[in-house]
C-alpha cells in the first residue's frame, strides 16, 4: 500500500526529527510506531498523512497518494467540535467532501454503532465521558467519502490521555473493530504494553536523531485473551530489551 | 431557593439607600438645586416624561446603531486579519491607534467633518465600541486547536469551509463576550459625543438634557436624566447577557 524509503525530516530549528526511516505498509496492516518522546514517531505519522513533507527520502503510495478524505486521523485528544452533536462530528469529514446530512446519515450511524455509540447520536461532547469522546473521534476517522476507500487509519497516541480501565476497554474494542473492518492502521504509542497487545508489527524507534531501530513481528493472536498469555509477557520483554539495547550509549 | 437572596438583595439595598438619602435631604434642609432627594428627582421626571423618554430613545438609537456598525465592522476586520498575515499587519496597529485615542479629543473634528449630526454621533460611539468586538472575535477565530485545523486540511477543506464550519462557530462565545463589553461602551461613546456636540449636535439625547438642565440649574431633572442613563446601561448589559446565554445554550454550551 505504501513504501517509505529513507525518509528524513529536519525542522527549521535544526532538530533532526527523523532520519533514514524505511517502512512498508500493507493493506490491512496494524503497525505500531513505538518509542520514547522525540523519536520521530509522530513526525513519521504526519509525513504519511501528508500534513508534513520529508526533506529526504520518498513516500510512494501504490496507485498514487490517497485523495482528500482518504486518510482517517485520530489525535491524542478527541478534538471534537464542542458545539456539534456526536452525529454532526462524525459527519464532518463527509460534509467537507460535499456529502449532505441525509446522504451521510446511514454511514455516520453505522460508524457510531461500530464504536459502540448507537443511541448517542444527539449527545454533545461535554455530555460524554473521555472514553466516549475518543470513540466518537475514532468513528469520525472511519467514515470515508465516496471514492476514498480503502481506508488508512493514522492514530497518534489516541488512548494515552485515558484512565487505565477505559484504555483497556478501548484497546480491546478497537482490536475487534480492526478485525471486523480490515482497515489499515498505523498507530503511534509510547506504551510497550499497548504496542504488544494491539499491533501485528511493532516498529521500535529511538531518539536523537529519530530513527527506526528494529521491526518486530508479533506472534500473538489479536484477541482480548492475549493479555494473559505467556507469549504477551515474552513479547513485552523482547521489545523492552530491544529498546534498552538501542538506547544504550554507544 | 438558592438564588433568592442574590435576587432581592440588590433591590433591598437600593431601597434602603434611597430612603436614607431622602431622610438626609429632609433632615438637613439642603436645597434641591444642590442635592435633590429621590422624590424630587422622580417629580422632575414625571413633570416631563415624554421629553425624558424621547431623549432616552434618541440616545438608545445612536447606541444601538453604533453597536450594530461595530459588530459588522469588528467581525469583518477580524476575519480579514485571520485570512491573511498581510491584512493582519495592515489592520492591527491602526485598530489599536483608534482604540487608544481618547474619543473626547477627536469628537469635535468628527462633528465638523461629518456634516450629519446623527452620523457624527454614531461614528464617535463606534470608535469607542468597536475594539472589544474586534479583538475578541480575532482571538476567537484563532482559537481552534492545531489538530482540528489539521483535520480540516486532511479532508481537503479550503479557507472558506474552515472559516464557516470551524473558525466562526469557535469565535461565537468570544464575539458575544466582546459584544457585551461593547454594548456598555457604545452608550458611553454616544453620551460623550452628545456632550461634545452640545447644542450643535442632535439637541435631543440624554446627555444634552443633562447639559441643558445644568445651564438652567434644574438639578433634579439633571439627576433624572442620569438615572435613566444608568438604567439604560444596566438594561443593555443584561439584555446582551441574555442573548449570549440563549445563543450558547442552543448549542449546548453554557
């Protein structure tokens, strides 16, 4: 779906945010970009989204870059419009592509149902809990204007601001959603546990300069029971070792 | 009810204050051309209610016209500033210059330049009232977080769609807060302009009544005009607060 070849990005203040990042993203993938702050994982995500341009290397999409609205983006905060209802918030990406409220209704309701928010169409963000707001934000990233499928979902630490119980529930529900929809997901996180639980491939990144240290393929099944499996503990241990090794002063 | 004391306390304090005032006037026998009591002030108003209410109306028309002009101008310039850095650089310093120049100092010029007295008063009041709406709206238009702006970009939204669906709705609470401040200022501006214009102006507003009563030593009537003026100010403030609350409640805020 996407081939990233030695992508680099240096900010105007001189910080080398990312250097020599190469990565292949397949359709239906679930890739986690994992690393401490400053490792360039968010920068890489913004390059993939087209919100920023690399100043070295290339990003090549199979069959050309996605059209406007072809990428769903979920931020750390839900970033909903506070004056709009859940339904209007999910409608927004379609509305910006010229899809009317009535035309969009079926897709919008389906997206809200997919994240477990059927019946909350008329709720405003302030009436929803943090977890529910994030669910609306995910539903908003799921809707696609006509002609913009297949969907790529880019997520920038979407569960980092939630409490642990809510986080676990959302992780499990999202994993289930990914299995049902077959969406391609690129997921930025600084939590080893989250990356090990969710992703099929874990891309370990290290800072100064931001670069990819190692790519680990997960042997685990994408299901809630994974959290209690010995393989999960082993994977967490393996990722931790890779991170420690990569961060050790040379 | 929780809000009850807060509701009647101001009125009770006012009544006690007026009673004490009246009692002091009676006790000291001070003549009404120095300090009129509340009863004398009320009598002065009731002697010519049509004249006084007509003056109030005249001042209010100037006030609300200036407020409307300020709202349109303030929002338009704030939007222009948001649209281009060039416009921002061009507008900002002049808006500040206009705001810091005392209107009393430029009012005579405006009254001479703008031939029509009504228009001259509106221009003066607008100069005073314009800035809070303008600066508040500008802050509100710039208030959406970078993430939401990114989201709009990702979905191919142009400047117009971003303005209509994101920046303007985000600016509404800021605009309303500015409108409330500007409402009071528009009244102040209208009164100041009437004072400066004097007999050369409209010769009908409340400020003119105050001037005229002063010249004729009709101090109770002067006080009556003052009371009407402050009542108008309170009413404008309360009405704009109500409008703001209603608009924001309709959006599920406040």
